[in-house]
């Protein structure tokens, strides 16, 4: 998959697909930047900004974006618990 298609998939997932499902799924977040934080943090195993230069979606490696997208798709399918991923993200940030 080309870099452009990967970025388009990332933005569609986090700006459209996941926010559209948030209320119905009773996810703990609603906004695109929150989904991006959760997915990228969990893809890199810590605070994304400790691993990726900002802006993250432009500077993340293809592998990091693929991993983050896979987590988002798994959450949509019900194979990943978005609330648990959010808790891990917040713990890495010292917010829990």
C-alpha cells in the first residue's frame, strides 16, 4: 500500500469511522485526536511523542501507522477493548 493510501486510511478511520461509532459503542472518547492518541500510543508501546516526531501521522513509519490502524479496526470489530487501550495510554501519560 502506498504511503498516501495509508495516510488516507488512517485519517478516514480516526476522523470519520471511529468518531461515528463512539456514542453507540459507549467509547470513553469521541474526538479524532483522542482516537489518534490511543491508537498511536498503543502501537508504539508508550507516549507516541516519545517515539514519533510531530505531526505524528506525517512522521510515523508505515509500520507504526499499520499497527495503529490494525488496532483501530480491531476495536471497531470488537476484538480490542478501546476503553482498555485508552487506560493504557493515560497510564503512560501519568493521567491515571
